[in-house]
C-alpha cells in the first residue's frame, strides 16, 4: 500500500518536475521581450516548445512576440493555441481580438442558438484540467457526504449528506462532461488558420473547379473533411469550400 | 601685375582723356559671307562709342539662337607711335543658317548722343554642305579688332581649342554617407581671356538637397594653376553644397556655360621703335584678338552615396547627419490653466540642418498644442552649411494638475565619431494651477465631463510570472493520476462503508444475543430468588428480584444499565415503543420491590407476592413481544 502511494504521488509530480529546467529560459525570453529584442525572445520561446513543453502562457507570449514583429497571422495562430489550452483567459481573448483586427478578412459570424452559445461559453470558462480537477474535488466531496449519510445516526446530518451529496454528484458529472468536451476540442484539430497570403476557395477538391471566394492570411477556418491534400473548410459566416492543405496551419 | 604695367596704364589713361572724343563714330556689322546649312555663326555689330537704343536687324531667314548679347571692350590703339584709348561696344547674335540661298540681313541702328547711326547691311550666302563645312565648335575668326585691354593673357596659344577653355566639376567627397554634406565646385580653366560667362543650364541634382554656396553677382575668385606644364587661370564659378537624400549611385548632370573667349591671332604690328616694339610685342598688347562664342560643358559627376549603418540606429532617427548640439528651454514650470506655455528646442551645428523638420515632442494629452514655429538661422560658408534650427512650441494646458513632458530626444549620426548619438532633454514637470477658473468655464461651456481619451492601443503584455509548463499534449484529464484520483476516494469510501457495516453488524449481533438471552437470564435469577424465598433469605431475595428485573429491561430493550433508574425508566421504555400498560406494570413491580424491602408485615407473604408479580410482568412482556 505504501509503495503504491509513493508511485502515485511521484506520477503526479513528474509532470512538473521535468519542466523545472526551463524557468531560466523563460525568464531570459521575457526579458528579451521587455527589451524589445523580439527575435531573441522568439528563439528562446521556440526552444522551449521544441523541447516538447507547452502551456497557454507560453503560447500567449509567443503570440505577443509575433504581434510585435508584425506577423499577425502567426500571432493569431499562437493566441488560438493558447486559447485552446486556457479558454477563459481575458488577456488571450483581448490580444486575439486586437490581432484579428489587423487581418484582411472581415467575416460576420452567424449567431448560434442561445443554449448552444451558453453551453459553449460555460464549457470554455475553464480549461480541460481545471474542469477535471473541479470534477475530482466534487466527486470526493460527494463521497464524504454520502459517508455522512451512511454513518451518521443524526437525522439532520443524514438528510444534509443525502441531498448535498446528490447535488455535488451531478455537479461533478457536469464538470467531467465539460472537461471531456474541451478535451475533444483540443485533441481533434478541427480548426486552422490560413497562412497563404491569398487563397481561392474552390467548390470541390480540384484545381479546375469553380472559384467560390477568396480568403486571406490570418482567417480562422473550421476543418470538416479531408480528401488527399484538400480540406473542406467552413468559415464563421457558414460558407463552405475546399482549399489545399498547404495554405493552412492547424491550431 | 607688375609695377611697370600699372605705371603704363596710368599714363595711358591720362592720354586717352582727350583723344577718345575726337574719334569718328563707326557702326559696323560683320558676319561670315558664306555659311553651310545648319551652321551656327555669329553676327556682330561693333561700335566705337557708347550707344543707346540699339535696334537689331530683323533676322528672318535664319534661326536666332541668342542675342543680342552686349559687351564692352576698352581698347588701346597704337598708330605710328601715337596711342589712343577707346571703348568698343559689341552686340553679338548667335544665329543658325536653316535654308539654302542668298539672304540679306538689314541694317541695324543705334543712337549715340541723340544721333542715329546705321550699320551696313550684310549679304550671306547659305550653301549646302559641300564636305568642307566647318565644325560648329571651331572658332570663327572675325574681323580684327584692336588688342584687348582685358586681363593678362597667357602666351603661346594660337587658337581657342578645347584645351584653352574648359569647365570642370570637383566634389569634395566622392563617396559620402547618406545625409553627409559635400561641396561641388565648378571651375573654369582658361588660357585665353573670357567674358560674359552665362550659365545656360544649371545642373540638376536628383536625389540631393542642394544649397548654393556662392552668392549671386559675386566676383569669381581667380588664381593661376599649372596643368601639364601649361598655365591656366582658374575661376570658381559655382559652389553648391549637396546633401544626398538616398543611398546608391547618384549622377549630377553637367553644368553648361556659355562664354565669349578672346582668341589671339598671329599678327604683329611693328613700329620700328625698339622700345615700343619691345613693349608692345609683349603679349599684353601685341595680339589681335577675336571674340569667340563658346559653349562649355562640365563633366558629369558620379557620386556613390553610402547608406548609414543600420545597427544601433535609434528609433527616433530622422536623417540628421553632421555634428549637432541640442538644447531645450521651457519658459515656465508653474502656471495657471489656460495660460500659454512655450517650449523651445534648438538644434545647432554643422550638417544637413535644414532637413531637420520636426521634433519628437509629446505633450500631455490634456494640453492643446499647436504646430511649432520653425526658424532657421543658416550660414553658408565655402565649406558647407552650419547654423541652427529652432522649434518653438506653444501649448496651453486646459486642466489643472501635475503633468510631465517626457524627455525630448534628438538623434543624429555623428560624422566625426562615426556613430549614432542620441541627445535628450530633461523631463519637465509642470504644475498647472486652477487659476481663477472662469476661463475654463468659458472654454468648456456646457460639458463638464469628458470621455476618456484613448491615446494608443496595444496588445496586453506577456505573462511574466513563472509559468506551469507541461509536456506537449499531456493533460491531467485522462491521465493515470486523474483516474487514480477518482478511483482511490471511491475505494476508500467503499472500504470505509464496508468496515462500518461490519462494525454495526457485530454490534447488533451482541444486542441480539443479549435480547435472546434476556428471558433466560431473568428466569435464572428468578429461580435463584425463589430459592432464597424458600430459604427465607430476605436480603438476597430482594437483590435477586431487582437484578432480574433491571437486567431483563436492559438486555431486552438494549438500554445500558447505567441509563436505567427509577426516574428515567418509563421515558426510556416509551422511546422503545413499549406499551404503557406494561410500563406501568414494570414500574409498579419495581416500586413494590423497593417498598417491600423496608415494609413491615408478614415477610414471607410479601416475598411470595413480589416473586409472582415479577414473574408475571416478564412473561406478560414476553407474550406482548411475540
């Protein structure tokens, strides 16, 4: 039993243990950014990325560097990546909005049904892991309350334990549901940013097909389907078309 | 000029006083009698007196290129040992023959002392090019005139070839930095006397900002220079400061100048007098001269402008190159609202100072600021441009408060230190008092509140606090710890509940046993009491009865013995849902037991009664529970 606990606590810690070498690099990069040496900052941040680490803040900082270097397309890509890991963050939302105001395409999004909007905004309030942790805490509390219900002889405590337990149980189930929702969004790279300066959207996955409309770099698209090198995409206003994968970068 | 020469001139001037006026007035027109189509030639009218109202001929069949150009020559003449000085006026036309044929140029007229004189008319034959045509640039020798009294000549030249007079451009630096000032000097080199230098075409300076350094109507400075053994008189005719505005190869177009050169002809006048021979054979006098119109063109100049270094270039650098100093002055630091405030920035130094057209001044947003008044005090010297450029800003603070004007920076490329230099003013803090406040109401009548003014927009700053990095793609959700954290509490919970259940089960078994055994125990005790009754042991009997009753209650209803007393027993039994009848029975039996102990009377009778009563209540209760 003891041995098991040692392994368990170690596996919890490992996630952070390996990242311990990087605060120095990050500090250096932050300093370079503050001093206006954006190329240096970018190099340092990308080094951390290359070594296999990520975080919403790291993506956000890289986005800022690109913004300062006037590469708004890359900035948007990294802000979107940061947003995926930490959907509710205000700074990310704000900077993404600013960067989006710098790109060529202006698309009027079609409004979603209100309940879907609410559900989506509730889901995006926290990251996958935040929801997951909330779920675990809720679940543990549920167990404690149920234990009270089972063990206590006092009627009031038994009642309290029962009802609170039921409420907490449902809350934690919802937390897990939201976590899963975010998890699925994160794992399935269903969104991409256009990186080609100008790209013509075709009616079918074929060069000879009819041109539908033109998009410019920095625009976010949703990926629906893939045939060979062609992607079927959907933009915020609902238009659908095909474009070659070379003009995209997945978020 | 030697002392001898000066003396001679003085003497000659004295003589001419009386001889000049005695002359007859001659007014003659001359031109080549035969020209080739396309040839440019001169038509010259000369007069030996000061004339007015020159009326040139109507030139119809020729192309008039320029003219009349007027020139004056003072001339000294020596005839048979007698010298006289006279003035000769020359009117020169430059014309071109355009068609074949013989044409007459009509008479020209001039007024001298209210008298009109007419020249001769000229006949010019224009022929087709017969192969023997003269080149345009070759000097055209005209009628001979008395020797010129102009500047001293260089001896030895026969004809005005291209080497006699030429124009050359010099630059002080062929590869300046962008913005570095260079001076271009046009020099005329001549071996023959020249007059009437007119600039036909001023060089254009594409890619440069230019400033002329020579003043208008300034006399040319002359000096001698020997080139390839030949002595030339050199004059700087134009000097221009140039500031390249871009880098790369820049070409300065040639300057074109027209002048009249006086060319010596080889003819000598012998007087026979050895003194005068010597004297007048001196080249100063002894040349018959011809006036030749000459176009001169300078060499084009290629300037290779080097770009300024890009590293360490300050962000506020706006192109100032040279050596500068920078000064700012604020007239007051404490004032009332709506009072004007003056800020003066002065850049002083040497370089492209006139190209400095703005300062990086940011006033607090609540200040009304106006465009600066720019005054420049520029001195052009032969070596370039220096001076100062002053920017005067007028600002009016509208609101009271404490404000600061951020340091005003001025950056330039220092040519001597070869690096960028940034100069900054101190930061000025300004205290604006409320003043009488009346004016403020007037200026902002009606609206007391203002919207927040957004001065700029930018993205939010990076996250600077230590960040939690994790392996790319690794998430807590779905990981082993995640599942463990769900499963372990669940497991603990199950174990806990199971343990609890077990404990409860064990406990309830014990009571059940006691419950089951309660009647037996009670019966045993009663039997014991019955034995004591038989043996007439009063004390032991009551003890046994009491124990049997209390023990039975405790065991049967799972009430600890300690909780049982005479007072609390009924309450405890009510809680256990025991019928009241039975409770009363129990109570009365217990009471009777206690009472009977100390009651007087027949002992054995009482004991018998109590025994039966206890037996009854227990069996009644047993029957009830069944």
